[in-house]
């Protein structure tokens, strides 16, 4: 790995991230919140100085004019470091408003990874800070590096390695010849959906500030709300609207762009992963509505609204709540738990294992069973009309193995610390899947992670980053061969 390329690219990302950190200053000025100007000024300056200092310390970075030949290992390192340090710099503003360092790291990481788990118990804070919470989710939902690839000429060609390091999946899917164009197209549909949702929420009675914050955290699959009770108490039209956009936050943005570009919404239903995603959502929603109607005495309208809202929110990893589902009956919570495990689609803003990986696992199992009956037959596993290479199938199995290994280890350690298995399990699934709230009363939709042990918070923070970057960049960092530097 070449230290000069690593330092140059990472410093570039941090210098541009300083501009992102300065944006809330404009919001602070608009709301006359002078106390919020200094925290973001310091955060932006710190990020900028890190980028400049790296270029001064590492010799040879001044000679690099482009990073067109950046290697995959270098790209993975740049993405991992960029996300970790972006989370650290996003932490700085929280420190000025009474949060401890661990709590600030947790809240900032939950934002930048679009998780939505919170340690806040006091919502009497400046509006600028609540904007920052939602804005970090909006940046993290599509990806910080993907944004830089879309707008910066320095990443025009070299963006491929960075793009697939930040948005990993079973396949390297792009729909334009150039990665820069692909990144720009994704951000166009992402930005367009955000503006559209803001206008709709305002039309249905939400104030401008709440509409902006909820839109930023909805299309990103984030779930932060400036309200202590999330979306509880809002009108049914707003709940259905949020359900609709949360569902599409968990659908492939690549696929959505193709449907929009060709003015053909039926392209969505030709995609096997999208059909499976929609089917799972509808089946669990109907079962949950029945359970709420029978076991919780909801009427039909309430049952359908809250079931579809909560399943859409959880399966897309958005994490909003329209009701305190921690108080639901056992069957209803199990159904919601299944939706948590299902996850969203690949190339979406949502988290989880991803529907396409579940599809591949199901097809691998079916194939292996068929081989027992027909040992000499040659089987070809397909997703849609495309054959899946054997190395992708192997990577999928390894991903799921590592995912559940981390899930089990996190749950066991937190269970020993908190002496509460429900907090441990639902918190681990929520953090690793970037969902947000857990199912227990303490860390549920109206709860907070504030009362947990600091070690538990750090474990969940670690899970958030692993879940957002889908393991690979982090696992690569632990390979000793990676840290052999050359010119």
C-alpha cells in the first residue's frame, strides 16, 4: 500500500468534509442561535487542519496530481478512515451541549451511519443541533465518499475503488459507463426525493423545520426526529407518506433511477430483489395488522396504518415510530423482529443483511438439496436473469457468517454487562442493521441508550460502522499484509 496515495486521498476527503461541517453555521445564523456557531466552526477547522497537516507530514503528497490508479486496498482504507474520522469530527458539536465524550461519539456515529439510535433524553436543545443530527444521516445514507465522487473532479476516474468500498454488495452494480456519472445519478434521485418529501410534509401540515429534518432522515433510512416522541401523534396522511418514502429508501436507488430515467415504473417489478422486498413487507404487515387487531384491540384503520408504518420503517432501517411498539404483545414484536432481520435492498440507503443475500442463501440451499438427488447435474444459480459467479456466492456465505458472528459476540458481551438479554439482542440487531431503536422498553422507540454502560455504547457504535460499511472495509484493516507501505 502506498502511504502517499492514502494520505493524499484521505486528506482530500477531510478537507472537503470541513465544508460539510460548516453548513450548520448557516442554520444557526438563520435561527439566531449564536451559541451553535462556535462548535461547528471548531469542528470544520479541525477537519480542515487534519487534511492540511497530513499533506505536510507525509512526503510526496504534493507531487500527486490525481488518484486515477488508486488500488482496492488503498480505497478500502480511505473509506474506513474517512468514515471513522467523519464520525469523530461530527462528535465535536455535541460536546458543547452537555454530552459526555462517549455519548457524543455514540450520537454522532448513529447519525453518520444513518442508524437513528439516540442517547438524548433532553430535547430542549438548539434547532441547529437537530438539523445536524438529520443532516449527518442524509450524508451517511447515500455515502460521503459517493457524494465527493459525484462532485469532485479529483475522483472522476479513481472513484471506482472508493465507490464500491463505501457501497459494497454481492455484485458491483453500476448503470452508467463512468462511476462519476453513476454517483451523480444516485445523488440526483436522492436529492429529488428529499425535496419532494419536504413539500408533501409541509402540504399536510408539518412546519418547515420539522419537514426538512424528517425528510433528511427518512430518505436516508436514518430515523432521527427533532421530537422526543418521533412521529407519534402526527396525522394518518403524514404516517402513510413517511411509510411510502421509507419503503423506497430501502429499495435500490440504482433501480429507482433506471425506472425514473425510462419513465417505466414496471421496471421495479421486473427486479427479483424488489419483488421479494415488497412481498416480505406486505406479508409481515398483514400478519402484524391481524395481530394488532386481535391482541391489542386496535381498530382496522389503526391496525393497517401502524403495521405498514412500522414494518416499512424497520425493514428499511429508518427506525421511526408511530406508536410505542415496545408495549405490543409478544407475537407482534416477533413479527417486527423478523422485519429487522430481513433488511433492505442492495444499493439502497437501508441497512441489514440485504434481501439479495437472503435470496442467494435460499438458492444455495435449494441447489445443495438438489445435488443430493442429482449429484451429476450442473446447477446455475441466478438472480433475475443474471448468473451469479461462484466467488460471489462464497463471499455471500462468508458475509452472513461474519455478520451473525459479530451479532452473537456483541449480544453476549452486552448481555453480561447490562444483565439484560433483550437489550443485548435487540440493541445488537438494531445497531448492526442500522435500524435505530430496539424492542425493549429501555432502548425502545420512546427509550434511550443513555442509561447503558459506556462499554455497551462503544460496542453498539462499533456495530453501527460495521453494519454501514458491510464488514469488508473493517475486516481488511485487520490484515497485517495491508500495512506494508511502499512508495
